């Protein structure tokens, strides 16, 4: 590194010394310690930077700006009830509550299965509402499946053929009763989203028959849960049972 | 975010945001507008931010984007070939004690916009080169290059201002003297 290169790097060194431990500056700093000319340039540069910072921070802010910001934000903040996103979230919360109630009633004999479904729907809802983020994002679902396998998070063995044709958005993993669960979100061709939740077929699913498909339709939401070998899947979408059925063919 | 949290955020950040806006925008009024608009956006979208520690960089990034967006509406953004800008070695060193804050803001405003944004974030809020790269969505090498060359340009502008001020003093004093005698 010559002095010109060192000057280039040291130009990004903050005058407060916050970057003293940043390895990107180590070589240039060492060179400045060895070379008196470079050291002089560096000291001058730091002094100049400090002076500019002081001058800038001394710029006066117009009187009343703070009050204006606070008052303006208050009146400009959209009403919680009129924001489309919040309206949707509230509607979704009602639907989820209804689904939860329905699941509990219908699956009273199998509380664990209902609890798993409820939990899975909550995770899906959190993703859709933006309260949770994807762990990985790709438009290619096979890449997401590969990512899930690499991270030992997936029980996805085979995607339903109808989903393979869809563009994916991303995936998320979580745990339920110590078991890894994964969600992959897809964009439906006709608009909207469809979500595939997968987990290992552990205790709550022991009674499920191999060809058994459990549909739950509540409000705008339709879900179907089934077992395939060592895995259990649930599909969820905003739509009808028929629409959901079309993804199982 | 509660009203109290929002007020605390405003108290902490409105002044530095205004100063950042002032170096970007044409006037104090535009800078105040940018500051206000940034907080409006925070009020509407800030809740989507998962990590509270990112609030500060979110505000600065948003103000910068608002500035760019506003400017695009005013005039088509000219493409600045920074590689063609002169790359003079720093041989000049202005006497900073002789310059006030206004002169520094004016000198920054005279720089090409890409230099201006990087330098202001560096000086005003002491953002690191990595943070600036992330906020402005440009490579780290570009940030370093703009800092290095932007500082050289800033020094030159400040020197010019200093010399100009000195000339004014020399030319005005005799006039004043003559007026006194008349």
C-alpha cells in the first residue's frame, strides 16, 4: 500500500476514533505511524473533519420545526381503521379467531392436531401481515425446499405438482412442540397467496389415515391437512374449498 | 410505537435530519419539508421496522430517498460522471476558524449531489462507511472514493470562500474609510 492508497482508505476513517478497531484501516493506520508525511496528512485530515462536523452540528434548526413535525404527524397519521393493511389484518384476525374456534370444536377429540393447525395459521398470518419475515426468499420453490433441507428444517418431501408450477415468495421455519415446521408461500395464478405448511408426522398425527384429507372452511379461509408418509402438510388460502381442492389434484 | 416514543425519536433526530436535508435541498424551507415528510412516513410505516436500533438509519435513508424522488419530479436527474471529476491532491487547507456554519453548508451544497450525501452522512452523524454504503445502496469502494474526493472538493470550495471573504474585507475597508472622511 503506497501513501496515496493509504490516504484513500483513511479518508473514510471517522474523526471520533470509532474505526480504530476496524481491520479495513489497520494497514493504512500502521503506515501513517511509520511515515511522518502521511502521519501529518492524516492529523490534518482528522482536524479538518472534526472542524466540519462541529460547523455542521452548529447549524441552527428553524424555530418551531419540532412542534410542526409533532403536530403534523399527529394529523397526518392515517387512522388505524382506515388503513387498508390494518383493515385486512383485523379481518384476518377475526377469521383466524373463527377458524380457531371452529377447529377447536370440530377437532375436540384431537386437540393437538387443532392446536398445530391453529399455530400454523398464526405463523402464516404473521408472514402475510408482515409481523414475521421470511428466512429465505426465492421465486423458485425448489430452491426454498433445498434451503430448508440444508437447514434441517423441512419435512417437505415432495411439493404437490400444482404448487411446482407457481412462483414462490419465500419460506420460514419455526418449532412446534420441539418439531421443526416450515412454511412456503406461493403466488396463486389467479391472484392471492397459498401457503404450504409441513412438519414431521409425530404423535398428534398418528391417527390420520394416509388418504385422509381434513378440510376446514371458515369465512374466506380454506385449509386442508393431510399426511404423506413421514410428513404432514397443510395448505391454506383465502378462498373456497373448491379452489383449495384444485391445488390437490 | 407510542406517542411518547415517537416524540422521543423526533427530539433525538429532527435537528440532524434537518441539517442533512439542508445540505441536499435548495432552501431551509425545503429542508424543513423533507424533515416533516420523513417523520410522516415514519408515522405511517415505521411500525414495519423490526429492529428499533435501525430507526436512525431508516430516517436518514428515507429523507435521502424523498429528496431524490422530489428532485426527479422537478428535473430529470442528470447523470454525473464522477470519474471525470477532477481529482486534485489535497494541497489546500482552509482556516476553519475563519469560516462559519453557513459557509460550510454552502460549500457542501456546491458539491455534486453524490459527494454531498456521502459527506454529510459522514460528518453530521458519524455514520461509518459501511453504514453509508447500506443506506445509499452503493458499494463500499464507491463510498470511500466519494469521501476521499469529496473532501478534496470541499476543501477547495472552502478555500475559495475564504479567499473571497478576504477580498471583500480588503475592498470594503477603504470605501468605509473614504465614506467616513467625506
